[in-house]
C-alpha cells in the first residue's frame, strides 16, 4: 500500500457486502427457478463470489457467465458472452461489475442480451461512484462513495488479498 491510497473496505467488510447483496437478490427473485449471473471483465471475480454466496442460501439453479469486452473501447463490436444468449429467454439476468463509474461499460455489456426476451435484468456493483453519465443505475450496491473524477477506485479480490482502495 502506498501513502497515496486509502483502504475503503477490508476483506471482512467486502464479504459482508457480498452476503447482504446475495440475500437481497434472493428476496427479490425467490420465485425463480434459475438465475444467470454475468460478470463484466472487472466484475467477474465479484460475480463468482456472489454466485458462491447465492448457492449457500437459495434453492434455485445459478449459472455464472462471463462477458468479454474491451473496457477502453466498449462500443467495439467484439462483445461476447460465454453462452448462447438465447439460453436466457424468460430468465433473470444479474449483471455484475466491481465499480459503477459512469455506466458506460454496463450499457455496452447489455448488447448481447438486447435481442433476447429475458424476464428482467438487474445490476450489482460493489462500489457506486455516482458519476452517472449514462441511464444506468445499480439495483444492488455494496458501498456508495462520492468521489471526484480524478479519483481512482481499485477493487482487489485475490486469494491473498481483498480490499477496495481509493487513490
């Protein structure tokens, strides 16, 4: 850790946030038979942890998906998901990212699902920075943090270290 960074959340706090989000998702989707949880590249580890927690508390089938896109050029056509999007027909999709900044990445990550008749799409973020430039909001948020545009948030979810840092 450098002198210019501040730890916002530690491992225990992150685990509590994930657990709370999992219970909220379960409460809002308890009648479902199946859920699809899709992680945007930077949110894929969080999505995996969320699926793990959901499997502990809920009876429904949960499938983890990975969305691939270039966060630097999200409008490029090379956005993909590791399943046939038609599989989601009539089902609930939970879209997960670690940090919601402007909403641009979330917006573009929806592209593979626009032609599929999903039942509903909900969004999860660990940290919401509240710099909304696109019509995207988070249905489930672990932590609200007002930042400046110059600030940077880093989420670390590695086996050896969990933390959310503000630079």
